[in-house]
C-alpha cells in the first residue's frame, strides 16, 4: 500500500464482487431452449410441407418465390404462438417488407393484432 492510497480523498479500492458462475443454472435454461427449438423445427417442417416450399406472402417486389423462414401473423410479443394457423412460410425479402410496411401487410392479412388487444 503506497502513501498516496492512505491520503484523504483518494478513492479506496473495492473488494471484487463474488459473482455466481454463468454455467450454474445453464443446464436448465439450455434444456428449455432446446425443447423450444425442437418444437419450432417441427413447425418449420410442417410449414414447408404445407406451402410446398413456396413463399406464402408474395408481398415484396423482390420476392424470390422460395420460402426460407417462418413469419408470425400475430407477433410473439403480442401473444402469438408457434401454431401453424399463426405462421406463414415466406422468403427473406417478403419478411423484411412485411415488417417495413405493416399497414399494407395488415390489409393483406399478413399481420394481425392479438385478439382483445388495445390496438
């Protein structure tokens, strides 16, 4: 300890915080994530079979007509689920266009508010 550290007004060194290791509890979270991912993968497979691999939206001018990802009609943050009735198989361009132009997407039935929502 130097003389300067004992002077008044000099900031004292804090004890390092004892943190809980990140790996504690990780197994439980990982199991939940893995289960949710398996469910979503099963839904993706069913979506691809339903659509035949074709973009179900065909909303964007740049639509490739080949679906590559699921789109939630009612967003998960608004109470939407991974049910097939709430999912559409769309290309990346259409998914971005749906997010960029929600009013037009809502008019075409590609976006919907949750039932009983304030919107």
